[in-house]
C-alpha cells in the first residue's frame, strides 16, 4: 500500500485545500514523490491537465506544490454548478453529463468505482498521496454512498486528520461535534486534528487543546497561524473572492461577479500587482463610474449569466463605461457576452434558447457539444507580447469582428479587438499570467513605478513560505508515521 493521509474538514472553507498544498510542498522538500488527490470536488474554477482533461483548480495548485504533473486522476469527479439544483458532472477529466442534485445522489455508487480506479493509478509510483475531503464528514444525511469523505477513506483504507477553522469561531464545537456524529469505525479511522487560521498568541489555546483531546481522544497535530499571504495563491471557491487593500492611485479594474463565475484565477496576476485595484462587484451593486477597465470573466452558464448581467443593470453600467472611453476585456464566457447574440440550440446549458449579448462587438456565438481543452501559446497582437494559457470552453464565434483577432495562437487566431482597441476579448484563460502582456496592458493606463516582474515566482515563493509554516507548527514526522501505518 502506498503511504497516504486524508485531510477532512469540519466544514467548507476551513482551509483544507491550502493545508494539502502546504503539506505537498513540505514533503516534496523532504525528497518525497508526493501526489494530491481529491475524490470529488465542486467548483467552476478548473484547470487543464496534461491528459487533455479538466479537474479542480485546487488540485492544480497542490500538484504544483508537489512538483508533479497535473493528471485527470487527481480529481476523478468534478461537479461544475450550472443552476441552483444542477451541475455538469466531469468524470476523470471528461464530461459525463448533467445531473440534478437528487439524481446525483443515485449516481454516486457507480462513481465510486471510478474514484478508486483513479486513486489506484495516482498511488502507483508515489511515496505519499495527500487526499483532500470535501465539505464535512459530519453531513451524515449524505453519508449513504459517500465518495468524498469517510466513504472514500473506508473504501481505500486511508487514515484521516480533521481540520477545524478557529478564525470563524466555535472550533471546539466543530471538532467535538464532528467526532460525535461519526460512526465507531469512522472515529477509529480519525487519527488527530489540526487547528487552522489561528490569530495571536498560540499559548492562549493550550486549554482548548486539552479539552479537545479529553472529549475526543484525538491527538493534536498542531495549531497553524493564520496565513496572511493566502490571497497570493489561486482561489477555488467564488465565495472567497473579494477586494484586496490597494493604493488610492491604483489602476482601477472592475469585475462583475457572475452567478456562475468560473476560472476567476485569471485575475490573480492583476490582484497581485501593487498598483492595481481589482474591484469584485457583487450582485446588488452597480459597477462604479471612473473605472479604467471592466473585465468580464469566465462563466459556467454563459446565457444564464448574460441574463444575470441584465438583471443587475450591469449592461447599462458597461455601456456607460464604454461611452466614457473605458476599456472592456472579456475572457471566455465574458468574451462571448461582448457579441450580439448567444445561442444554445442544442440545450448545452439546459433549455434550448437564444439571448442577446452586449452588442459591443459584431459577432455571434453558438454553443456546441464539444468542449475545447488545450494548453496554448502564441502572440497577443496589440503589443506583440508572447502569451501562454489554456482553452476550456464550448461554443463557436462567427462574425466580422473576428477579422481583427486579439491573439494568434499555435492553434489559430482567437478573439476579437475593436478598431479603437477599446474593446477586446478571447477564449484564452491565463493570459494575464504572461508577464510581458500584463505589463504592456497595464502600461496603457498609467506610468507604473512598481510592478511584479514574475507572477509565477510569487506563487512559488508563497508556497515555500506556506510549507515553512507547516514544518514549524505541525507535526509532520508523526503525519508520515500515520500515513505509513504506524500506530
């Protein structure tokens, strides 16, 4: 058996993904061949693998931390929400179909076979597999046919640590309550706990640690201080995105947060810039006047989000911004919205229908059943900068505006740009990670005194700093013993 350890959480957003990423880098630094694994993920923020499939963005960060290639098997089941009650189901990197929440529960028994199949391949040749749970094992109403937490841990015979978030309060109740709701066999599989996101003097929680051990019998694997550089790493959950503190003289970029926003890590390189203010505009708020740029991000349900844009009145704000000379950039779904019309005749997103776009560029989009998943590189045609990124989209654009493409890639031209260079868009995700293009783009709006020269280096340095915290505050030696079956 390949050594393995699973991190489950007392709830969503307690920091499981970041913990696995930090541990992956820390154990990789010790010379181990580490691979991340998440049986089931729910996110519209996905990454393209070397297999030509798609998996959750968090596993992409974890694979990077582990210094290992990104594989479909690292996240065999990915759910991409398309409505309040339904999602697209991705199995081992490929579209399996759409399912309502109730229907998906019935589908789980068949998916466990795929999960264990992927886990077997990921384990092969690894020194350590770090598994991330989803949500909480205390959701016992969903325990039947569970593939994400204890159901997987028991099927694959993997020991478990439980992470709680002290920053949100009630961490003792989180851990004790979760432990109480588990079955006897699940409690025996649980080897210890981690307290995450602690602020202040760690010694102030010494009594709390004693209480947790007394109430649960679980070992304490450490108290991890709040990691203030977490915002420098790609976020997976749309609920986590927010404005970052910036200077008053910063370049102002507004981003409407669509109801099904996806691949919003496209914005991370801009957020990391010291003299750029990225304003995430939530539902119910107008896009402020005076912005330098409006970026329309990706969407998992573009037609529905185009209607969402109109319902928020953002279409009026965007047209006003254009009349005042502001720049608009669309990426993937946001690019499709720039056109005159979006058609879903095949019902890819649900009901077959057509909706009007923003009409800022003269082209139309028709969705289709084939999803394009490719790593890409080429040239941004406005400034000649070399760019890299990836395609992850359904749909084909056609119209006169495409005669002036935004980028030229190895696979062909992509996108469109207006004659006055004020409006532009393309399908290419990750374009702002290309340092030269990002610098050229931002220099259009301001003479910049500060900048980040290497965005990718920022991520690497942040992962190294995160792993140093793991080494200092967590019992990594004991974790390895647990993973290797030492009692």
